[in-house]
C-alpha cells in the first residue's frame, strides 16, 4: 500500500508537467528556482565549517527555524487543494495504519521537502568537527526532514479540514500571501544581520531562543554540542524528538478522525433587511456606496486584500533585527499601509464582473460611481489613519511628531484613492471572478495589469514626495515650521488629487463604460 501511494504521488507530480505548455514551464521554472536556492543555501551552510560554533549557530539556527515555520504556515493556508488529504481515500477501504504510513511517506516526495533535505545534509558538513558532533549532525538532518515533512502533512490536513468546514478559504490564502510577502524579506534580513555581525547580542539571543522552539530545536542541538554546551544540546535534542513524536501522533489522530468524519451540511443565511441600502440615502452616490460596503464586508476577494494591512506592522520585526533602531521602526508601517489602502480600488469596477452593467446603463453621473466606490476606504481608512498615527508617535516616544506622520500617510492615502479612481476607468483589466480563489488571477491579465498597478503606485509615491521632503526637514531641522508644512502640504495635495481623480475618473467612466464592461467579463 505504501508503494502504491508513493507511485500515486509521483504520478500526480508528473501530471503537473503534462498540462498546458505555460503551466508546465511555470512548474519547471519554480522547481529549478527552489533547487537553485537550496543549493546556494547549502553551499553557504557548508561553508560555515571553518567558522566558530557561535558564528555558525547564529546563522543556521534562526534561518532553519524560519524555514520550518514556513512548512507550518504555507501548507496550513493552502491545504484545501492538498492531494494527500486523507478524506480523498476514505472510500477505498484502506486501513488506518497503512494510510497513515503511506501518506506520510508520500509526503516526503516533493520539491520543498527535497530542498530542505539538501540544506539539512549541508549542515552535517558545517558541524563535522569531531565524531560526536558529526553523529549529532546526521541525527539532526533526519529530524529536520521528519519535522518539516510532518509539519506539512499535519498543517495541510488540518487547514483543509478547518477551511472547508467553515468556508474560510480566503483566510488561508491570506496567510500564504503574508508568509511569501513578509517571510522572504524576514529571512533575507536575518541572514544579512547574522552575516554582518554574527556575534552581536541580539543575533545570539535570537539563535538561542529559536533553538528551544519546536521549529528550531532540530537545527540547534549540534550547534550547542559543537560549542561545548552539552546540557543545552541534550535538552534541545529531547525537544526535537518530542516534536517529532507529537507530530507523528497528531498525524495518526487526524487520519483516524478524518476517515470517520462527515462534513456537516451548509447552512443558508437569511437576511431580514437590505443592509447598507437601508442605511444610506437613495442617491446614486449612496447606492454605489452601499453596494461597495456590502462587497468590502462580505466578498472574500476584498477581505483578502484589506486584511493584508493588518499584517504590515510585522515588517518592523526584520527591520529591527537588521539593525534599525526599534523606535524608528514604529514610523514605518503606517505610510505603507496608507499607500496600500489607496491602491486597493485601482481596479474596483472589474470586480463587479457582469454586474458593472448596472452602473453603465443607469445613466448616473460618472463621478457618483467613482466617489461611491471610495466610501468604504474613506470611512474606515481616515479614522484608522488617525488612530495609527497616534499609536506610531506614542511608540516612537515623541507625540509632537503627529502632524508629520499624518501628513505623509494622509497624502499617500488620499492621493492613492484619487489615482485609483482614474486607473480603474482608464486601465481596467480582468479581475478575479466572483467565487474564485482571491489570488487566482485570470489568464488574460498581462501588460495592462502591470501598467495599471505600477503606474498607480509610482505616481502616488511621486506625489507624496513633497510631504516626505518636509518630513525629512522636520526631523533634521526641527518641527517648527516643518511639521505643519508636512501636514498642510500632504493633506492639500491629497485632497486636490482626490477631487481631480473623482471627476476625471467619472468622465472616463462615462466614455469608457462598454470597455470597462468588456474588461470585467474577460477571463
């Protein structure tokens, strides 16, 4: 049975190469990129053999812990499409023991697991400083591969079960996006920090802390032994073995549960009111705003976009690790969040799909459509901007900087919304269709999508530069008068661009209604 499941796994991996030519090329390129990255990482790890144990540990342990954490979060987020989900085999009469072992072994076959195995073998070279440390490094390599493989199996199965049961598929894709967008910079910054000053107190503390976590224990006990810390090595080895044991038991329990589990039927929601349409005035702007607010609160495509903003403050962690003073990192997230929030409606009309014909055929002024679509971002974004600015300056330790932060972030938000109003009417491109995965972009997207996105972001940044220049002067020469100049210039530029964007976008919407409708329906 194990051999059959293993062959099935190999056939499914080979099937990815027998699809369309573009998909096959994408799969091959992604696999080659993963192996090249693994080879480079393995060469770097193996090259640490001549460094001191503390220097090597400062690089290997934190990076290894982050890799294992990726094996936890990404499969959990993407588990709904897992081909090794035990529920797929529930009707074949396979015994629990055979299925648990077979799917576990099949899970070892895959690009991510093979890539981490290459790095795990390389760390054997790094710790080959004696017979004892070499044997411990070999045991570490085995435990690293088992830990990552079991993490992937358990979290993927658990994610598929939970997301299917509660229909929170968009949350899973959100986690995957956050891991990719923030995890890779965090990994690179940790490597840079460890390479720049591997004996610094912060790096050594991070390595020691990571070595006692479930994700870093399997990487750390050879380093502790090489450094002469026998007690720590034994303790971390016990933790690593316990993690593998707990994950093995969890995998056994999940397979047994899912073989007998029957998903509950879906419940149908009943609504007694018209929601936002009852709350807003019977006016073209009010109608579009009510429709937009309904979309932004219920549509997974919108939720997966704006919920990303909640994770932007995580960028301060790798920046702090890389050496930026922690109080300065408090000022980084808000302008980025404002820039992203202003960018979100840049293709809003295409999200309507065929329903955009209501806006085109109604004969309502184009500016009312443009303004109504901005209401959700303005209603939530402006208060959140003020609250975020207060929190930022409080964390920084100087409340007098509030006008500076408000000026830069407010300019980015308002300017972005104004430009998005123009871009969504001038450069519409096919968007995710209703009911699809939030990140399943249509094949028709291409140069037009890149142009619309890059132009909106670049022009927003350029228009925010005056406020940014005043902000730099405020930090360098004092708040008076540069603080108020930052606030005044930022808000003034933002309001002007917002007003111009609404009216220019409205005129473009009136002229390009059929083109927008055609773009929204392409896939």
